[in-house]
C-alpha cells in the first residue's frame, strides 16, 4: 500500500526558509573554537514531529583535559535523542564538542554538561549521552546520563533505560 493512498504525503528536501539559522554547515571559513562554547550550537526544525524516532551521533574523537593535571582525555561520545520541534545541526555539534578540547573537567562533568546544553538547545522528548573514555592510569571511565521530559512517558523511559544501562556490557573497541 503506498503512502499516498494512506493520505500521508512524504516530504522531500528542505526549503531555503527552513534552513535559516543554519550558518556553519557548508561554510568553509568557520574557525574552530579554542574554549568551551555552547553558543555555537545551531538547530533546525524537525519535519517529522508526529513520529517518535531516535537520532544518534557517534563522536569518536572527543578530547577534554583533566582539571588537575591538564593531561588530555580521549573518548567516544554517543549522543542519542528523540527530537520534538528542534534538532541539533551536526556541524555545530562537531564544533561544540571540539570546544571541550581545552576544557578542564572530569569525565562525568563533561557528559552531564553536554546533555544539559542539548536539553536547553532542543528540549528533546528524550536524550542520553554516554562517553567511553580511553584508560589513563590503568582505569577507564564510562559515564552515562539521560533525561526524559518530565510528566511524559519519556520520563519513565529515561528511568527504565538508566536502571537497565550497561547490564551486559559490549566489547569495548576504542581502547588500544
């Protein structure tokens, strides 16, 4: 059965008016930030607000600094969210994550800061941020934070996913 027979018309492409506010994508003159900068994040409108779906970003080149020693910490950051009205534009997210390069904070702080900045930016239905840091001093740290919009089914989903998180860890392949 075709979607047109169901009365659902697929939407293809973006109008120029739908791209207002997206200034970094395709801009070859963008400078990489040298300090933490959540103001660089940009959004665009979700054209499929009637659907619940996940968007997942895998960011294998995240770096930050230890707040005590100044030594670099390396991680893969996984961001998953269920959008509502606004979605984060990926190049702005890349530049935002790059802005942590000279930022001194603990692993757990970085994950929670990223999640809270994205909540403020998009007001998603649900979001989770999981970091898998490479070992330093013989130990690795893998913080996980999530959020479901209060008063909705997504709040219960967040609690369920948090309590079930990493019960059966997969093989970690970013640790050489």
